[in-house]
């Protein structure tokens, strides 16, 4: 269980099915995800809540009420893919940024991933703003299948190296504040990131 200023993040349970159905059955929510069906049934909700071995998914709770979800899954040997969604009534309050910051921190602690990836459909710029706040950088474009829309949808892809995530969260191996990067360090980091995500795109 993770806690932030306003949220508690805990594993989903089968008991979340009805609350999940109430949030995720909204078209504006489902169409912005890759894997939530629309229309959504209670049976679909129960299936969606089952977590696979290669992923970590958290129910986002505010004042004891389910408001969304966030987590990651193993995207490639070198990276985990971060995803998040919120119920329509909870958009625009900075809650996604708060939740995903905590999820990335958890991923740094509990995986040896070299990088984090994520993506959003081009008609969902709000998710792009969340990723930018967290330090993700655009790495290219793709077409990703949306179960709700029943088709492949244009998307923007993002990446962030492990080192960049640690620096963004103020984490170092010694636990001290990170030193500001020099221009040379920044150039080397950008080169490593471009190389890594070039390999990931070729393997996708």
C-alpha cells in the first residue's frame, strides 16, 4: 500500500468490480485506454481486475472511494510500461500526477528496470501533460489498439531512463540530493535514452 498527500494506492481486489464498473463504463474514460471494453459489463470488470504476474496495478483511493487506477507492466526486458486512468469526475485536479509519481517511485524500488515507457492517444493531451510533469520525454509515435473504440488509434510514445526518474524524484544511491547535470552529462543521457528507445521500437 502506498500513500500520497491525497491518495491511498492499494492492490485491486475482486470487491472493486462494481465501483470499477461505475467509473470505467463511461465512454470518455474507456476510449482513452487501450484495454477497457465499451460497453463494459460486470463480468468484463471482474476479468479486468485480475492482475497478471508481470504487472503491478493499484486502485487509487480518495477518502475510501475508488477513483481510478495506475500501475505498470513489463513492456520489454529493459523497460516497464506505465499506465493510468481516472474516473471522469476526478479529472483536472492533479491526482494522476500524484498517483503516477508514487507508482514510478515504487517501480524504482521494486524492479531493476532500465527505463519507464508510456503512451497516450493523440486526442488525450491531458495525459501527455501528466507524463511531461513526471519527466517523460517523447520518443516517437505509434498506432495502439483501443478495445473500446475497436480500432488502432494514433498515439504518442514516451520514455524515461532509470537515472532520469531517480533524478526527477530526488533519489540517489547515497540518498543525497542529486547534483545538477552538466551539459555533457545531459547530452550523454539523451544519447543513452535515444539508443534504448530505438531498440524498444525495433523490438515492438
